[in-house]
C-alpha cells in the first residue's frame, strides 16, 4: 500500500494509475497526513444471476420470487 498526499496524487496521477492497474497496488490519498481516499483496481462485478460452476446442476422448479402456497409454509408458521 502506497500513501501519498493530495498534491503528490495530482502531480503523479498517471504513474499511480499504472501501479494500480499493472501491479494491483492500493494507493491511499491523504490530506494533512489523514487518509481521505483509497485508489484501487476496478473489479467488474459478476452477474449475480449467472450460474457458477458449483451450481451448474441446480434447477429451480418454482420461481423463488413468487409467494409460497399455503402447503409450502412450515406447519408452525401457518
């Protein structure tokens, strides 16, 4: 992790971005020695609805977003 002040971050932004992108460094930007921001690599979020390899054989027989029928509720909750 690299710490830089705001002036240094403005002056060396291109160089700092290369370190983040190529070397996966994390840059902490400080004002008067107090951390105010963190610059880190962007990680594209995986689609949460896509099936992973672990769940490849899982099949839904009902739409989990639909309300349950009366018989699907546990006896104690009826």
